[in-house]
C-alpha cells in the first residue's frame, strides 16, 4: 500500500530559509573582516656579525644596512635602504647638481645650435660671412703694415743722422734725439698693434672653423628632413 503523503509544513520552510540567510550573512561578514585584516610584514636582514635576523617590524640591529620586507610566501615585497650619512648625502647632492648642470649645458648647446642654424641656413652664407669678416681685418692689417714700414724707413734715416755723433751721442741735437725716441716708440706700438691684428685674424678663423664643425651635421639633418620632390 502507498503511504499517504503529508502536506508541506510552511513553518519548516520558513525556519530553513531563515537559517540559510543567517549563515550567508555571517559568512559575508567574516569574509569582510578577513579582507580588512592587514597582512603582517616580515623584516629580515644580516647584521654586522653576519647573523640573519627576522622580525615583524624594523630591526634596530640593522639600522645602518639594507632590510628586506617579505611577503608571507617568502618573496621580497620591498627593500628598505639605510639612512645616508652626511658625507653620502653631500655626495648624492653633488652628483645631482652635476647632472643638472650637464642637462643645462646640453640644453644651452642645443639652443645655440638652433640660433646658429637660423643665422647660417646654408654653407655659402657662412663662408660669405667669414670672407667679409676677414676682409675687414685684412684691410686694417695691411694699413698697419704700411705704417710700420714707413716708421722703419724714418727710423733708418734718423739713425744715419745719429751716426755722425756715434762717438758721443750726447752731442747730437736735442730735436734729433727726441724725434728718434718718438719714432722708436711709434714702431714698438705699431708692431704690437700688428701682432694683435694677427691674433685677431687667427681667432676669427678659429671661430668660423668651430662654427662649421657644429653647422655641418645640422645642415645634413636639415637636408635629410626635406621631403623628396615627387617626379611628374
């Protein structure tokens, strides 16, 4: 015979659902608590005596050396560097200052190169400027050379006149002696001026040579950057 099935008890279902909801809520709360629980940090280092030390906080015995922070799995999470000494701090500051100066010099060099390229966009213009600068100085140099030759000729004539008083130069007329002294001083000044112009001539050539060394790669890059004309 078949047993008669009893109808479902509503209170039993309500109780079951209530217990399940409470269990889920409790489990969710515990999960949230676990998620908020901080993972403990593990510090480790080798002290001055070669001992390996481990702690859940910074290790005082290793204040002057590197300390590692480990994950619970044993992998390295971070590295704590020791504080720098005054000398090390100064060395680091000097290094940073030197690097900053090097960057500033590099930027300044780039700025000067760009200005130079704008002034001389091609080699012909740069050569023309060199020729013009040298021509002005060479003209002045030529005039100084002629002046020095005239002074030397005059100096020779005066010396010939002084030869008559070679035995006793003090007997030479005062105007003659004064003129000879003046010409001698003028020759010295003209010689010094001519030497200065020679040095200036060398300086100008050196400047244009240095500019040419800087400009040549800039001209090459500018030429390479120009689009190739499309053949028709």
